[in-house]
C-alpha cells in the first residue's frame, strides 16, 4: 500500500504541475506577438488578408476558448500544423528528439561515473589537498553560466586548437529507424563540446553529493567493522560505501538527466545542435505557436515523468519514504 500511496500522490502532483505549466506557457506565447505578421508578407498583405489569416488560425476566438482547444489537442495528441514548417507540430518535435536524447545521454554517461568517482575519493581523503581541489573546482563549475562556459569551450576546442567543430551535429547514420551521431567519427567530434558543456556542471553536483555521503558513511560503525575485519580500503569504498550512498546519488542522476532533456536550450542553441531545445528557441522567435506548445508540453511531460519515476525508485529502495507517505 505504501507504493500505491506514493504513486497516487506523485500522479496528482504531476497533473497539477502540468496544468499550471500549460496555462503559463499558453498565456506567455499568446502575449509576445501575432504570428500572422510572420506568415504573411506584410509589404503586400492587405487588411483583408490579415483578417482572413487570423480567422483561419483561430486567433479571433476568445483566449479562454483558444486554451480549451489547446487542452483538447493535448488530450488527443494533435497540436495542429506548424505555421512555418507546414508539418505536424508534434511530429516535428519527435523528429528532433533523438538529437536531444543522444546529447543528454552521452553527457550523463560522462558526468555520472566521473562525479561518483571524484566524490568517493574526495570523501575518503577528507581534508586533504585533493579534497579541497575537488570542492573548489565544483564550486567554480556550478557558478559559471552555461552560455559563457559553452563559448569558452568553442574558443578553446574549436577556434584556438581546431580539435573539434564549433557547431552542428555532423555526419549521422541510421539505427532502429533513427539518425544518430555517436555512430560516426565525424558525429563524435561534433558531440564532444556540447556534451562537455552539459556534463561538467553535473560532474560537480554529483561529486559534491557523493563526497558528503561518503564522509557520513565512513564515520559509521559498520565501516570501521569492515576495516577491522581486514578488508582493503578499496573494497570498503567501492563495495560498501558506494552501496550506502547509491540512493541519493541515483536520485540526483535521474533528476539531472531530466533537467538535461528539458533545459538544454542554451547549449543546443549555442552549438547549433538540432534538438528539441533549439527548435523551441527558433519557434519562439518565429511565433510558431503550435510548435512552441507541442515542445513545451512534451518537455514538461518528460521532465515530470522522470521525476515521478525517480521518486518511485527512491520509495522502492528506501522504506522510510513509504512509511512517511502512509503517515
């Protein structure tokens, strides 16, 4: 019953969050401008042309009725046709998803093991020069803005050294009916810089969490007992300490992966990575409302779903969460 209670509570919170998100996003995109002016050639369009285009897009209806139509489209999964690209808005979002998923996955494959390893070693060597270096580097990595860090990576990795391309996705190849960059040498060169831009702040966050957990676990009696039994420090660290800090570490990894999918907008835009985030920015600039709402809805659902899965995973591993939910 504990897991059912947790799942019910998370589902109700997710529905409320998605409703608030959709309302804020809908009002926001409808307040920034009229898409008719981007669709028509305003040098030759007459007032009658503007009126007919406004009626055709349904923009002459009251705002509350437009929102109800949008809510219906969310339920049915049909967000209409893009004003600019003249294709299904949701289909366009899905076509950009593999690029974002690929970038986020590779960034997390870099961030998770490096962050955990640095955190474990820093926690084991608490107070040493290595520990202080990890702490200072993590503060620096978490403090710098992502757009500035991305431009520094382009300056160093592309302009000064010429080791990597400054933008784009590079050559792709097909797998399971989708196009992927990591399967080609040119695609791997293109993905290095944006993946590092996403991974390094997450390395710092994971390392700080793993370090604090390691320091706490290392002070417990069972750790001293393992050491008294003659177990090697490496076995104690990677077999027992890592197992005891795994729940919060896995939780933050799941949350950060969801954040990469949802908030890689800056990195994708700077590196011209053709993912969902860049599509969102381009659609906002063009006032392509169906694509904007389809993108925001998809990103929000994905982020909320990943958070809910992480919470349920936490409840499965930690009985205290289930007991607190029952109370």
